[in-house]
């Protein structure tokens, strides 16, 4: 079940329902899967998850969903460790989780923040 509706997405993007992509429902489901993954399954229906889902789709509409599907890693080797990442105009591929989505989830306490040291 998606964390946002098509109407939520249209409102977030500032467009009409008619202006949404034809596959908006699929995008909402896939973005919700990402939110579940990044929150380690702790996400619930909330304003933060709704906004994060919409922000994830906003990024896909800007940079293309393909980078998230194929991943940014192009190749790697094990012997004498090596890795090659996809590049784009900004020197690296887009992040898997949209920065705005990350902010919504962090502020709601849904992302791992590390161990507090005393």
C-alpha cells in the first residue's frame, strides 16, 4: 500500500491530477517500497512518509527513475578492490533516496542516525 495518493502527489508537485505521469500509481508504490527499505520497515502512514514518498517521485521525475532501478554502481572487482560508479553532470550519480525525502524521514525519527557516544 502506498504512503501517498495521486492527489497527495499532485498537491506536492503543484500540478493537477491530469498532469501526473500515466504511471503515477506505480511510482507511488515503488517510492513507498523505498521508504519501507530506508526506514527498515518502521514507516507507518504519516505526514512524513507521505511527503517522503512524494519527494522520492519528484526526484525521479527530475533525474529519471532509471538510476534507482539499475543503481549507481557500474562495475566492481574483488581482487585488489576496485569500484566504478556511474557519473552524471555533477560528478556522480543521483542519490538513491531523494534529499528531501531523507529530510522528512530524519525529522520524523524514521532513519538510522548512528549510535550516540557519551
